[in-house]
C-alpha cells in the first residue's frame, strides 16, 4: 500500500505529516466492511504502525457515515464453520492493531457506527463523534454474538451489566446518549468529527512514542489486579530509563523547553 492510495481503493491511506489517515471507502454501502476491505484495512494499519515517521493514526469513513457494520450481502452465502473461524481470526488482526498497536488511534464518527462499525470505533484509543451520529450493537438483530472485540471494549467503557443490556436490546444510541455513557470521548459539530479527530491526534504527536506503545500494550493485555500493574512497571520502566527519549525529556526539563522525542 502506497503513501497515498488511489481514491478508488476500498481503503485509502494518506500521510499528512506525522499523522496517517486511514479512510473506509465504500460510501454507497455506508462503508459496510467487505472481506476485501477487512484485508486492506489490516494492511493499512500494519503499514502505519511500522512507519517510523508516523506518530498517530486517524480512522474515518468516507461520506456521511463511518461504518454500517459488516457486509450483510455476504451473509447470504453458506459459511462452513472452519472457513468462518479462519476469517474471524484474520479480522482479529484489525482489533489487535487498533487496541494494542504502538501508535495512538483516533476514530472520527459521522453518521452511523453500527455493529462492526461500533466495534472498530471502540477498539480505538479515542472516539470523536459528530452531532447526528449514532451507535448500535446491532448483532442480535441478525442472530449473532457481538464480534471484533466489542464484548471486551464496550464493557471497558460502560461496565459488564450495561454492556449486556446494550447487546440484548440492540438499542440505537444518539450522540448525546453515547457520550453520557462514555462511548464517545469528544463530541463535535455535524461534519466536524474528522477535524476534531486530527486535533486530538496532533495532541499526541509531541509525546514520547515508546511509553504510548507500552501503555497500549499493557492495557490490551489487561490488569486483573494491582500486582499486574506493578509488574508492568517493573517490566517496562527500566528499558525506558535507558532510552534517548528519556534523556531528552530530562534535558528539556532543565533547559525549560519542549522535548523533541524520536521514539528511540
């Protein structure tokens, strides 16, 4: 995937300075994710995370909607169990790259984020949603369990009891309700989600990259207890003490200037 993919590609990747913008490009189907898009999205995320110049990722959908979910038309075909397991495990790469990849990911939601679209949004580190947007864990309406990690990510934001209620009812949540519940981190004016998402991403770009990567990895792995958190400190901090970025941060502190971190 090139630095700036074709506007005809189902997944568009653009580098805008130190921010990589990844865009779902299937507006005629409200950016419903096809199998091809799943593969290309995973490829784009791998490329962005591997890019040493990239400091943050913005994920959005082209047109009026973020993502209406999975491609329901593909659900009409017979899907043998073994093949389904392989496709699901392949799609899980996306969730891991969003939630546990080293770069911070900001999601910009306009219109709907339903089903798999809601899963993608909640796997990101920060969710910005515009006025008029809505979310729905719609899986139960097509007789499926929630997928793409949302049984974990939704419960992280609202708790298990509320997550179960939202899964059982498939209630459509408007922007205000979703933000009150904690599913949205920042509300934006209609059509303003992408602009605000870039603003939030830019706020992360001056931070030291290695601690961000390790914090994301630690939270994705999970803390079952205080001891787990303390163990993560023991595992990660000694290496950071030896990093160039730590030395730069200390030097900048005494020189009363902003540090210039390089991820080394």
